[in-house]
C-alpha cells in the first residue's frame, strides 16, 4: 500500500502548480477575502463514508478547488487585515514538505542528528537576529500557548523545589500566584489552569492608559499576597498584546519580580518579531532579566505555521522539569548532545528547523527586516489618516503594525456605538473586499487593522481605508 515514487512526483508537480495558481488568484485580488460558506456546508459536500477503493490524485485536487478553496478565509490575501499576519512564505512551505517527506521523528539526537543540530543553530541564528544575548537557549515549540505552559510549569517547579518529583502541587502548603493583565492572551489563563495554579490564584493586574501593565499595582498585589501567606510565583508580561499590541514594561516588571524571586515570562508571540529591528528593541528593554521568552516566527516573520521559539535562561532547569528519560531512549552520546524531548511536552519532534533555515537562506535577514520596517511604516500611515479624518478615532497608540480604530459619528455612544461598529465591520468582511477584526477594548467594540500579510502593498491599505470609510459612513 502507499503512493509510489512516480505517482508522487507527478502529484507533487500538480500540487505545486495548483498552489501557485491559488497564490496568483490571491495576488490578482480575485477571491473574496472572507469565505462565503455557511456552517455545515463543507461537511455536507463530502461523502458520508470513506472510499473503499483508490481515487485519482486529480479527483482529490479537483475537490480542493471545488470544496476547500471556497471554504477558506484567505489569510494570504493582500487585503487580509484580520487577527495577525501568519507565515505563508513559500520557502517555508517547501521546507514543511521536505520535513514531512523525510519521514523521520526526532525522538533523540541519535534518531535524527541533523534535526537536532540544525534546530540548535536556527534558534541561535534567530536569537542573535533578535538582539538577545548568548545566555539564552532556545528550542522550537509548536505554538506560543505550549511555550507559555512550559514557562508556568517551570515557574511552579522553581518555586516549589521540584514538587512534581514529590507530591506535586497537592503537597504545597500555600497557594502559588501568577500575575498577568486582562490584555494577555487567553493562553496565559489556560496555561495557569493546566499547570495547576487554579483561576483563583491568577491576579489580573490593572493596566495603564495604553493598556500596559501598571507596575505599581503589580507590586501592591504581590505585597498583599505575601501578607496573606500566599507565594507569588510568576508574572507573564506581553510585548505586543493580542487586541491592541500594548507593550508591558519588561524592565520595571522584572525589577519588581526580581525582588520577590518571581519567574518572568515574556510573551512576544506577536511583538517579538519586531525585535529583528535594532530601533524597536527599546520596546523590550529589560528582556535580559526575564526567565523565558516566546516569539512566533509563524506570525509576523513569515514562516509557515507551526513554528514558535521558546528561549530560556536556564536550560538545565527546563530539562529537570520536563525530562522522564525512559531506558529505551538512552544512548551512548547523551552526555554530549541535546535531546529536545526533554525541552518540551511531546516526545516526537518534527523537523521544523528546516522552515527557518529555508526562509532565512532564500530571503535573507535583510529582507525580513525590511518587511517588518515597512509594515510599521504602513501602520503609521493609516494611523495618520485616521487621526486626520472627522469622526474617526485611534483607540490606542500604534506601537507595532496594528491600528485600532473606531468610527464615532456625532450622537452615537454606548451600546448604539457598539452596534454601529459591529455592523460596519461585518459589512466590510461580508463584502469580501477586505477583512478586519472587531475586538473589545476598555469595554467598547473597536476594529483592529492588523497589517503584515506578505502580499499586501501600500495600495491595499489605501483601498482598505476607502472601504472602511465607505461602509462605516453608509450605515
Ligand atoms: C500575544 C499572543 N500570545 C500568544 C498567542 C497564541 O499564539 P499561538 O497560537 O502560537 O499559541 C497569540 C495569538 O494570537 C498572541 O497574540
């Protein structure tokens, strides 16, 4: 059973041609950005049961065109300004195919030496490109949510002198506390729950006017918990929050955390990529005093999902927390090599490092920096248009590539303004002409324009701005 090599070669050529045609359709701005299918429509288009006999690859490809493509909201469309930019660079698409095609699993160094060593070099290349010092040690995880879970597991174990090797959290006399803000990604609360802290032991630190963590409030909450006999354990701060790309002040947070020996995890899933630019690094001043960092190359760096970097200052601690080391995985070279299974949750490992390698080799770091710089400049351009237009308001300062805006016609406020915002943003998305994301900020709906789709040009942003004005002013 299985596809033979000749059929594979033919099918791979046809698939590459179909993918190229798809990207060309996107570039021609022919497809509606938001999928027009209704819930259940795609499932209903598939047969009720699996085929008993082989079908041709052409038939499969035909269904990709007929069923799958219309069922996609096109993240690589030049007029996609929703959620966040996600990596679609074709160099990393090739690497993903190679990674899967090699058909290997990185259980340990011996099982795939090149997988391990190329990962080590790639996380080092990116560490250097991000301006981080050589004291950081990285690994590639699937998603930032996993990295943040690793951070909170590591924090828990440091605070409890490795309680997992004894009775676990159930044997700890006082509750451990995690601090973050309401602007942090939902993965922080999920990680705190999964790591056993419990929702009652997560403190939501108030934010300032720019939605960044208020460090005095953090210090006050820590003192209150200490006085009550609880154990402050970790603070998760964000460089580029999900909704508004707010920047928590890492240096001040790390200073407060340092006084009380809290673990500092920096969620740079989105904003971390901006640190490729030396002129942006002031946004995470103090990063060298953190304990762990996550940066997602599968967001703004253009690398195909999934590829998330998790850096730690003390890899031995991470290994002590994550290692299980069953006998069948022990090898003679263990003392000389890295076994990444001990740096994360899964035992198996994909060759994700190829995606970074291909992307950097086929584009070069210079192009990557130029793209990030240009996206920030485009965001500044849109912000200037919004500032200059009557009845439009910038809801938050623009720190990276996301512009948060609202149309505020005279006489509309409160729930009526919310209804207006939701109505015009839905109209934009349903038009298929462009795609944006409504989101709540300080209790009111606003619209996020997230710039950075690889194929976007300045004319697309001009088009979007016209489109937003037309739809909002027509409501
Ligand atoms: C700031 C931030 N952190 C974490 C995440 C979660 O990333 P992932 O999907 O890689 O788990 C996101 C995703 O939008 C994010 O914006």
